[in-house]
């Protein structure tokens, strides 16, 4: 399968509040380079660059004002005289009137974010846009008849909602690609999210829609980030009722019980009779991941890819999380190689 990659991801290298101080984020540039090196070493297939895409592909799933905010946030922040990464420190929460967007950049940062995990600096927008273009370019390969493609996105996207950033995410690459697939003729799409963290953003974007089935396997939100979504009783709303399927799993889950949830999710996907499958591929379910709590081994990712191939659908893999930098390349590529071997 082809891999789509953009070196522009390096323009984004944010900070994170860790252990009481501001440090480089776990979501660091080396992640993408490590995965790219493993793709090249594995002989998975050709690596190509992204095609620049229309801004309307982003506003097909995000609001116009949110995309405009992402485009201008850094210059507004810099205009206040600050040179360090822009981060929100106040949010509209229970009981507050959320509707009105503030004028000051410090208020706008909180208005458009779920947490302080999506810092914005000078190169952020260009990297974010390139990451979405990587996903769109890979989706175009599927639309053109490819059986599978790998979008080596960075920064990741699945925590980004209709008009919310957070958890290292800005534009929702998987959702933008899924919508693009529909706009290019697919009638139904399924999104399978195997990142350790619940894909709250993808859920938010498609929650009221029956054309996109969203299925996510993740750490139980009672114990794990993002804490405020990902429960099994979140099943969709209105016409989208029955088209959202969450599989929260306990702390310490290993392959045996993970595989059961994966099989259930794949049955749901088969019943959806989708024309294509988008996989939000996070490999932070790995046992040694520094911020997650499942216990998958590198071999388990081969098995995961094999099972996903069993759905028999044109499949777009979109890179999400994974933080044990020495291993994320092997684990991501194992998933893809497992898929290729089984289809
Ligand atoms: C660590 C606390 C963890 C944020 C976790 C974000 C996870 C991001 C991700 C993505 F795929 F988006 F990258 N806080 N001290 O892995 O889901
Ligand atoms: Zn994750």
C-alpha cells in the first residue's frame, strides 16, 4: 500500500504541562520520522507527498469560524507580545453561558478547546493543514481504486471536534478524509478508532449522522483521557442513533479481551454495509507506551491488521497516537503488514 507523508509536520513541535512544568510534548516530531523509517525499511510500498487540498474539505466537518480561528490564532497571540506557545487556561464549563465567543485571544483559545493539550505556535497551522492534506491525498488514492492507503499524519486528529481542538489535535484528519470519501461517491463509511484514547472529536462530528458509523475501542473514560466521553451508552442522536459504538475497556487490557471488542466492532462495521473503512490508527495500546494502559505486544498489531482486513473493505489507515518512539514505527507497520498479508 502507498504511504502519504509530509515533511511539513516538523513545523509543529509543541509544549505540554508535564510533572508541574512546561516541557516538549509527548507528541513530538520524531514520532512521524520513526514511523516513516519503519515504512521504508519494511517494503510496505511507495511513499509519496501530499497534494494541497481545498480549504472547503476542512469546513465540510469543522465550522468556518473554527478553521478561521486556527488560521489566525498564532498571529493574534503574537500581537499581544508573547513569543511562547499559545495555550488556553480557561474553559466554558457547566452552568456558564457558552454561546458567546470572546473577543480576546486568551478567551478564544479556551472557547475552541477541550484542554491545554493543543498548543499553537508559528508553524502549527501549516503543519496541521499539511496533516489533513496527507489524509485527503491518501483518501483520493482509495477513491481512485487502491485497496488500502496509509496517511502518516502528524499532528494527529481524533480529539478535534466540530469546533474544538485538544489532546494534540486540531483538524480531524480521519473525519475530513471520511467526509471526502462520501463527497467523492461513497454512500456509507465506517470509522474504526483503535487509538488507546477515545476519539471524542470524530464522535462529535458524526454523532447525529447515519451515513458514518463510528466505532471506537479505548481505555474506559472513568480511568483514562479524555474522561468526559467514550462510554458505551453514547450511541448517537436523532438520525445518528445506533451509528456510534464505543467499546471502553479496563486498565491493563491485553490482546485476548481486546480482540473480542475488535471482533464486535467489525461485526457492526459489516452490518453497516460501508463502501470504505477509515481506521484511526493509534499504537498507544502498546504495553510500553508511556501515557497509556493497555498491554498489546508488537505481534498483536500484526493480528490487529489481519482482523481489520477481514472486513474486506477499501481501507484508509490514518496515523493517530503512539509515544514509545523506539517502537511506534514497528507497531504501526506491523498493523499495515498484517492487513496486507491477510487481504
Ligand atoms: C499525559 C496525559 C495525557 C493527553 C493525551 C492525548 C492523547 C492523544 C492521542 C492522539 F492520537 F490524538 F494523539 N494527556 N501526561 O494519542 O489520542
Ligand atoms: Zn491516543
